[in-house]
C-alpha cells in the first residue's frame, strides 16, 4: 500500500474516533499541548466574548460582524443578522482545547456553534453555507465519538446541494457533476469562487465520513474535477455554467474565480488573473481529505504545487506570508501556509522539493509563533507593506484570525525534514 494513502487512511479512522483534528493532527486537548501564545489567547477570548450561549454571535460584542464587501453581517440572511463564515474554523479551534480549566467550556461553545449552523442553514443559502454546515456537523460527529444528533441533518443538506448540481461538459468531452455557488456573476449563473466551492467539496467528504454513503463520496470525487482541470478564459457556456476547471497550470495554483471580475472581498485583483491563500487552504483541505478515500494522484500534485506557489509568490524573507502575493504580512495566511504543509507532508517525496517546502514552512511557523505571542487582536493580524490587500470585509479578518490559530496548532506537528 502507498505510504501516503496508509497514513491518511489511518488518520481518517482516528478522526472518526475523535482522536485527531480536522487536519488529521493530534487534537489540542492532549495533555502535552503547549500553551497558547499570549496574543493568540487574546484573540480566542475575543471570539468567546462574542459567542452566544445557544450558538451564533452577538453582533454588539463582535469586532468582525460589520457590513462590508460581500458580507452578510447586518442583513437578514442568518439569525442574529450575522455572517457565520468563520464559525466552522472556530469550532475546530475550540474542540482542540485550551488551558486545562477551560477545555470543557470551549467545547461547550463549539457545540453551541454547531447547533447554530445546523439549524440556521437553509436551501436558499449560498453553497458555502451548506458546505460549512456539513463540515461543522462532521467535526461534532468526530468530537463525540462518531455520534451526533445532527447526523440526519447531513442527508438533508446534501439533498439541497444535489438539487443545485449541474453536469459540466469540457471541450475535450469530459463531463463531471458540479455544485454552483448559488449565485452568478455577469452572464454566468455560477460565480465559481474556488474558496467557497472547495468548502462545499470538503463538506461532502465530511458528509461521507458521517454517513458512510458512497454516493456522497462519488459526488465529491466528481466535483474535484473542477479543481484539477485547467482554467481557460471566457469559458462560460451557453447555459451559464463554466466549461472549464480552475487550475492555473503555468502558475501552479488555482484562480480565485473563473470570471474576469474585480471588486470582490479583500482585494482589488481580477479573479481570473490571480490566486490567493484563502483558496489554497480550503482547496488543499478538500483534495487531501478526499484523497484519504479516493487516492487520485492529481490531488496530491495540485496541493503540493499550490504549497510551492504560496511560498514562491507570497512569502517574505522574514517568513511572513501575504494574501495574493507579497502584498502585506498576514498572520492568518502565514498560519494557512503552515496548515497546508501539515496536510501534504505525509505525501511529500524525499528530495529537494520536500526539503524546500519544509524549510519554508518552518520559516513561516517561526514568524507565526513570534507574531502570535505579541499580537493584539485590534491589529487585525496584519503588518502593512503595500496595502494592496484589505480588511474589507471584517468578517474575512475574523476568518484570517482562525487560520492563524489553526496554523499555530497544526504547526506543533510540522516535520522539520
């Protein structure tokens, strides 16, 4: 058996038993867990302070729940007029555990957020919401020993996604099942964002792990073609759906989205001319999670090359990582880079590529560790260099903070060679 497949399969089993984290690494609740850096503890406290006892967020106590580009905060889409996009990652962090005296309380908050997402999700929501709900239920299922009162909700949410499923035909005749975003851009019926849709893919894999339903796994494997097939310009078909993938072969990374559109969240770049670490983390999470059950070598190839792109194009000399390049130094995207490498590490082949990736990841980890020790939550976790990335919307800043915290956690198991 392929060593990479063996490692990932074993981790998948452990995840189902609640013994490892969502990224396949030892849960932070283990007694050997190091203490959170001082600044990171303040960030976690800000998340705890805004959390409601029954789940969801008190907007009056939140630093991030404000209207902004593409944000639902302040609108009527979700109960409490919030945007819950970072809750799925906060749940993971809280389940990993904090100081001994706080572990039970943190897990209780995480359970409440799972309940919120499971009850708040609706058939009319954008697809990323459905994917996040499936991921949250999967995390709850793994945390509680393979049982969850929300397991039945999994099949319901998957059914909603399947109603959106369309068949995409590529110019070479290849077809695959695609799950659109639930809204469009210009003449396209599907916005096609790789960040949003990779969370849908990961949600499908979690749903398979909860239910054991192989038809859900088949849905995820078919959908993965969108992330391994090449992007091409102006590829919207006559039916309004994209007749292409999202992989930029020359650059070795994913487009932000397949359309020539600018003015979306956090940057002013054009979606089809750029890549960003927001998508790299979630695309790698989807494909490497799927690889556990469907060992397609293309998944590993794309994920390793995306890690290389992240360091080659986004890493500063001091180890920090930017959003879309060497724009500004974000703790969140530095943490994302560390997490990406921990997910691909079991599949990295010996040689210069492995050594270079791990060297760059260790540089990122050193920057992240130092930054989280001294950071203040009001800093947004960014050191401005070019100011070509943005804190608009603030809910994305909240998400970036969760990336930083997860990166610190995953970094405890980062191999050095």
